[in-house]
C-alpha cells in the first residue's frame, strides 16, 4: 500500500486544501493532529479513503490528500 505523499503536491490541489482549511475553520490544534498523523508515514489504499481526527476528517485518493471535512460531514471511501 502507498504512503501519503507529502511533497510535490500539485499547486491546484494545495490551493484547494488551503481554502478548505480556511472555509472549515480548521484550528492550529487540528493541523497539529494532522501533522502528527502524517509523521507516522501512514499507508493508504489506492482508492478513496478517509481518516477521522478529533476536529477534522482527512479525505484522500491513493497517495494524495484531496480535501478536509468538518466532523459533521459525511466522508466516502475506506476508513483508515
């Protein structure tokens, strides 16, 4: 299984992620939890997946994080 890609993120995707952080009011604590999870070099499925953290849901496809959801939103894919 692949690991989450942390470098070389396409600019358009990075801009999308930054916008979601702003729109969904993701806190510094939420970003710290995300960073701590990424530091574990998590393996992810090749298809759609999501990871629930205390204040946000990380959604991805394959190696890439694709978006962030608030805890009340419904993710799709395989929970990891």
